[in-house]
């Protein structure tokens, strides 16, 4: 058959043409995509470079802030201020000289009198690396930076606008871009007696910006008027002072109704010769936002896309040659191999799509087509076998995962539920406990908390492995924590005939530190239990110390005279369940987790675990953790119980409690034992539905598991069917993520009794009061949960103080103080929409009697209850 009449040839020519068209279209699309990718990548580079430039600028500000603060508070300067003499003057001269010699960017340091003339008391200049003391002192009282600096308060620092340095009103040569930083100097009577000023040469910063920008982009620093403060072309800088009047807005045709450019965003700008620029604007503010400049990064788009255009041109030429070669090659080989290859291709395609194919492949051929057919046949058999094995393994793994998850959920429920009752009932024991019973109850509570910690060790271990466990910092008395652990295990040590010593640094005794008490207790308890268990005779020592001032480190050491560990095995403490011998499993298998969990928890803190041991002579484990002092330095004596104000409700309310654990049911009876609350308890889901229909409860409190079955699906169905028309509180041993529940009012066992009471009273009180509206607080702080929690904590304290003040004024009948406290409250009333409070607060103090005062107290009690609930809810969100 003539090739030109062959349908295979025609199809080959058609598809060859189609391929050529596809290649050309793909080339165009690739170029278009490449341009977008290059632009996106360039934006990332610009933003990264801008971030580096911003960091350089703020690093300089932080450095000089720290330096001037240290100088202002230095004993040398304070001695000179208090008792000036030749010696103190000499010491100040030495101090100023050393500062200028060691700081490249500082070129002048001055001490000015704080009076209106601003006379220079001492001035040192650095020129060409030489530091000299100036004898020609000037008066700076008419300078803008002096007038502004003299107004700042103690502990604050002043930053000037960036401009060229001038001497006697003349710009210094060479041009020196200058930033002035000032700090007030006070004598021992807190009288402002001087101003300390450091002049910073910004040229090193500018050179750094040149390096960050590189060759294909430029940085600009401009002020709000568009004046260049920095440019790669130095002749453009400070046009106002040099009288050249160059301006960024006019140079780049910025059309903006506002005098300030767009902040933190990209713009397309047009520069000289109508060149297009990709520009990124970044606002840099300092001096508490009083000074604003703008960092602009420019990249010429012609340079940006130069490589893409070059690649497109070369690609088109290459594609044309490839297309021509493809046509010739297709024409030559089409009819020669089409039939056999098509057959094999069809078989492969069918196999890929799962279509049965009974065609016999040409496996008897000796050429490449035969090899391809044989290879595909063998590959098909092997793939089928591997897929079968993988499916079997996958099914087994899925079963194992389900069994593991079910086991952990059941363990969580079975262990947390009794712990919840023990901890809750222990809290209730404090109410009627006599003085001799308190140590026993304290010991019970401490042991219960230790047991809870060990339960968390087991149940949270998977989270720790998966990196889902987080440290929750709170002010903690570490000395008291270690004493609790020591007293808990002292009896066990004495029973074995061991001496258990405790040594605590005095710095830890009367101070609070930010740490996670639960996780720290788990670490120390693990080490102490191992030491006791594997020490037959001798001494166990638990010691704690702290060193450093700014960056403090806590060192906790557990040392014993026990069996010890072989040196080669010390490096294996990361291996879970590692056992040196069967009888030593506890050393590396305490609570089934081993010392690996101690090391992982130490790593979570940002610390380390160092182990040393000598076989037969004992072991030593040293935990080193970074730690921060709490702002609260004085320790208050812990009260056995904290009585939180709860509102007195006038109505009668029904609460339905769905729970099958007797101890938890008994605990709820005691917690909610109030005259106006009727508690109905049921153990089955069917009885619960009957109670919901017949008694229409005002609130439902429910577990998520009854008789080892989850009931969250049933609860959700009742809510959708509107069988449940009241609020629902969940109390469950399951983790909220494991329970997969949308309920915000979720308490995991063991829970805090006071938090549950607050939640119940907030819900029931909504029938009699209008809850505060916290939306303005969330909006004002951009829904930043840590900041909002601080605000809510301050708000709670303020409301408690307001309530004390109102009760005191209500007795004294002081109208002036009453109006003052009303004036303070009006802002909260408007911001939080406290309509109930507005109604019960009269204008005249004389209108308040005992009943009226009780109403005010009740409204405040409800508001405090709502604030505490909101805080606890945010803490749950922040820790999830």
C-alpha cells in the first residue's frame, strides 16, 4: 500500500500536526505561567528583602535603646549627677569615650542641662575614627529635638526625625544621615536634671540596605511627604535640606489623594522613561508610633521578565526543529511499528484503567517489542501480587488503628471519670473540714493530682509523639511544687530504709515563675520514682537551683546510689520501653513510657536532660529548663477554698443530668445543691428523652458515653428535631477532638467545680439578666485570644473593686464618690451593653437602700460569672 494512501499515515500526519500545535500552545502557556511564577517569586524575594531591611532598622533602634538605657542608669552617670567632681567628670569622659570607640554607628554623645537653654555639659565627637571631647559647648534649647526630648518621662526614650547632621546650622560634610536618641536623666529626688543624647550615623545601615537590595532591585526610605531619606542614588537623599527638592511621589507618578502611600502592599509604579516597576510598600514606625517612615522596594519589570523572554525565544526555535524532526520521524516509522505497538499500548491502557484484556501479546518476538510485551506481562503479575499484599496490610493497619483509638477512648473514660469524682469530692471536703483534717485532705488532694498527672502521661503520650502536646505556662511556686513531690514520696523512701534529701535554692522559695506545673511534676515524679525503685540502700537527693538574671535557667537534679546504668545504654534513654535487664524495666519503663517521655517533655520546655551513671554506684539525672520570673513576686498563702460570687436567682429551674457513673452523679448533687435548682438524674438515654419531653428542663448536663456507647449522635439528632430546646453542657472523659463534638460548653473530666458552677449560673441567669456583650473587646484586639484573656482578667479585677467601692459608698452615702464611680462605670456600660446595671444604678446615692444594694450586688455577681466563663472558654481555645 502506498504510504500516502495509508490511513495510519494520515492519522500520523494529523496527530503530528496536533502535537505541533499542542507544543506551541504549551510553550505559550508555559511562558505565561513562567511570567506569573517569576512575578510571584519576585514578590516573595521583595517581601523577604523588605523583612530583612525592616529587621536591620529595628535592630539598630533596639541596640541604641538598650545602650542609652544602660548609660542613663549607670552608677557612673548617677554619681556624677548627685556628687559632681573631677573624678566623676573623668569617669564620665572615659564612659563616653569607650562607647563611641566601640560603637561604629555612634558619632556623637552629649549630656545637656535640662533647663530651657539646653546647655551642653559634656560632648564627645567621633570623626574619622578619632574620639575627641569638645570644648566648644553650645546651647540647644531652640532645637526641635531638645524641646521634644525634654518632655518625655522617666524610663522613656526619644527618637528624632531622620535628617542630615548640622553644625551651627550648616550641613556637615561629608553628608551624615542622622538619627538622634535621647533619654532623660533624673537625680536621686526624681528631678529631671539632664538629657542624654546619642547621634547615630545611618550610613552603615544604608550600606546594609544596598547589600540586601542586590543588583536587580532598589530600596527607598521616604518620609510622609515623599522626601528621600535613603536611596541607592545618594544624590536624591534629603531634598528638603539640600534644596534639590527631589520627591518620590513625583518621580514615580504616585497618584494618591492621601499624602501617605499605601501601607504593606504591592503597587505598579511608573518611573523615568515610562518604565514599569513592581513596588512593595512597608510602613516603619518608631517612637511609639509618633514617627513614621516608609520602606519601598522597587524592581524593574523589564529586568524581571528578561530571562523569561530569552527562554521563550530560544524555546520557539528549539520547538520548530523538534517539530520538523518529529514529522520526518513519524512519516518513516508510522506504518512500520503501529500495529504491534498499538496492541501493547492498548493492553497497558486497559490494565491502567482496570479493563479486562484477553488479547495475546507478541511475547515470542526477539526484538524490543517482544521484550516490552514480556516485561509488561511480568510487571502485571508482580503488581497484582503487591497490590493484593498492600490491600491486606492496609486492612490490618486500619483494624489496628481502630482498636488503638477505641482502647485509648475507653481508657480515657474509665480513668478520668473516677478521678473526676475523687478530685471534685476532695474540693467539697474542704468546706466542712476541721483544722486537724486539713493535712489529710491536702495529702489526698496532692496524691489525686499526682495520679491525674500519671494518667495524663499515659493518655497524652500519643499527642506527645505526634507533636500535639503544648506547654501551658502559669505562675508557679516551684519550691512548693518540689516540696509536695518530696513529701508525697518521703514515706515510700523511708519504708525502704532510704534517706530522701531535698535541697532548694533560696531564690525559688519566695518567688513565682512561669512554667507548666503539671508537666514539670510529671518530669520530676518520673525521676524520683525510678530513683526510689532502683535504690536498695543509701541516699536519694532532689535538688533545685536557678542561675542567670535575664535568661534564667532552672536546674533540677535527682541523684541516687542505686544500681546504675551501663554507659553504653545512657544514649538509649530516647527508646521507649528500653530495658537493660528484665528486673530493671522500671528504670526505662516507669508507667510504661520510660525516660524518653522525660526527655521529650524537657525538649517541649526548650530544655535538656543529661544523664550520668556508674554501674553499681548510682545515677544522676539533670534537667535544665529555661524559665522566666513571674511579674507577681510576692506569694499569697493558698486558701483551702475560693468562694466565687454567684448571683442569687429568683426563679426556680430544672436541670436534667444524664450520667451513668454513680460517683459523678453524687458529685453533681453536691455541686448543684441550691434551693431554687431541682436536679433530675437519669442513667439511660431513653429515660432522658422521657424527662426532656415531660419536664422541659431549663438546662441539660450530659456525658457523651452511656453504658460504653457514645450518645453524641443521639443528642445532635434531638437538637435538630427540636426535642432539646434548652442549653446543653457536656461533661465527658473524652477529649473534645476525639469526641468530635461542636458544643462550646464542654468540660473534660476531671473538671474544675467552680468553672462548672459559673457556666450553670451564666446559663440559668440569662433568664433574669442580660449577659455582657464582649464583641467590642474581640474586635478591638483583633480576636487575639491571649490579649483578650488579659483584658478579661483585668476587667474581672476592676468589677470586683467597683463592687467593693459601691458597697462602701452605699454605707457612707458620699455623693461625690458615687458620681466618680458611676463616671468610671459608664464606659463599661456602653462598651459591654450592661443594660441591667444601667437600670439599677441611681443618680443619687440617697436613693440606695439595703434592697437596692442587694440588687446591684446580684447584677455584679452575674457579670463576674459571665467574665469568668468567657475567660475559661478562651483558655480552652488557646490550648487546643
